[in-house]
C-alpha cells in the first residue's frame, strides 16, 4: 500500500460547488444546502467546504449560530464516502471550531443519531461530551424522488473551545 498526502483547505461552500456534491446526498438535501447558502450570506450560518488542490469539495458541513445564542451548532457534516476514515472529518470539525472561535464564541454543539456510534466516537475523541438526547426528524428522498418523514433519536454533545 502506498500513502498519498492530500493538502486540504477549508473555505466557504458556494452554489457552484453543489453540482459536484452529489456524493453528499439527494437532490432534496442539496436543495436544502442551497437554501442554507442564502442564510450564510446574512451570517446566520457558516457552510464550509473542505477541498484538496483541485478545489473540488470532498467534505462539507454547516455551523448554525441561531439554534442557541452564543453557540455554534455543527450540522450536515459529510465526507465523500470514498475518502472516509482518512482524517478528513477531523479536519472538517477543527475548521468549523476555528470559524466559531473567529466569531468570539467558545461553545460548539452537535447532535448525532444513536444509530451512528462511529461518528459519535469521533466527536468524543475530539472532546465533545454528551449532555442530553432528543428525537429529531427530517424529510428523506427515495430514489423515485418521493419524500418520506424520517424519525430518529439523537445524542446531543457539546464542547468548550479553548
Ligand atoms: C462521520 C464523518 C463525517 C466522519 O468523517 P471521517 O473523515 O470518516 O472521519 P475521520 O477519518 O476524521 O475519523 C474517523 C475514523 O478515521 C480514523 N482516522 C482518522 N485519521 C486517520 C488517518 N490519518 N489514517 C487512518 N485512519 C484515520 C479515525 O481513527 C476514525 O476511526 P473509525 O473509522 O474507527 O471511526 C464521515 O464518516 C461521514 O460523512 N459519514 C457519513 C455521514 C455521517 O454520518 N455524518 C455525521 C452526521 S452527525
């Protein structure tokens, strides 16, 4: 096996990226992300793209500053499936934490489905601690384009940023 080093950088996700983000979810999900980019314009959220030298996103995730006052809430984190478990998710979370700190805030939160222990273990390794659980739901798009309500239970985690 040969190791390859990828030089990654974090920047704002923009509308033109969405055409190459099909790996991140359905058309319905990407339409929702497009809506979030409008909120990013007014500063309510940051939406990050993690890119190698090609400048094509291999990971993306949002930070919502309106869920709780004084808190950056990470959500919609995703790494290209072909590149998971290489450290890119860690890079994405650390970039998001830098964005939160650059706004003078010191608290980060996120929620993770109870059915996703691997993601939870990653967040705990990065210093997030569980403090509550809560049901959540959102629309999921089937391959035939139809939407159905998906209901799940999530663990809420938080971290004090140094
Ligand atoms: C959850 C998610 C964002 C994490 O991103 P990731 O890039 O896979 O995360 P990392 O690579 O930083 O860390 C995850 C794993 O890689 C390992 N790892 C990290 N850096 C590594 C490296 N340089 N070399 C080898 N392995 C590494 C970690 O030990 C960890 O191990 P695990 O597979 O046992 O969990 C990503 O897997 C994903 O998009 N999953 C699908 C969507 C999802 O679940 N989103 C989260 C919703 S809350």
